[in-house]
C-alpha cells in the first residue's frame, strides 16, 4: 500500500492489480484480497483496484497503462525484478517497468513474515492497514 500511495502522486490514475499466481497459495481469495486493498486505499481517489488471471503486462495493455510499478525491498529482489522487467519489455516494449523502494519501516517485511507474526499473536498494526490486521486476526482464530 505504501508504494501504491506514493505512485498515485506520480500518475493521474493508478490501477492496483491483484494478479492471480497459480504457483502461490494465498491466505485470502482474490475477492478477499481485492476487498482488503480497496479498503486500504479508499481515501485515494485516483487508485482503482482490479484483479486479473492474465499476465500483468497483458492486463496493462488492455487498460492502456504506460507503466508497471513494482516494489524493490532488497538487492536480493533485484535479479527477479530485473528478469520480470526484461520479459515484460519483450512482451510489450510500450509498457515501462518502474521499481520503487518502500518506506524504510517496511523494507524488512514480506507477506510471510507478517502472516507468521499475526499467526503467533504478534502486533502487526504498525505494518499493515487496520482492515488487513483485523482480517488476519480473524483468519488465524479459525
């Protein structure tokens, strides 16, 4: 959400895309994830939230987007993001990839760490929007 909020100041319109990845087993369904993001960015008028089963670069083309914005937390993320940016460029050279560094208070986080802390009853309120924290707590109490 941090990167989306900052990117929304660069672009007139920003589409936050929930892309389904068949190789991952998310804790929340695509519909739930979309709702969580919508509730987390509802105060930013130029952000729309959508989901897709397609390649993000194909989705971007359909939406007439000019760029794909990705977060880059660590140097270790760079190789993957670089490969992804090159592949997207080969698939559609008209869509640029922009890598943004998160706020330093989020740089050490990833979804696995947040889920583990939440599952063990730790305080994640400083790292995720309120609605996300509430839904994680509900999910882990089940």
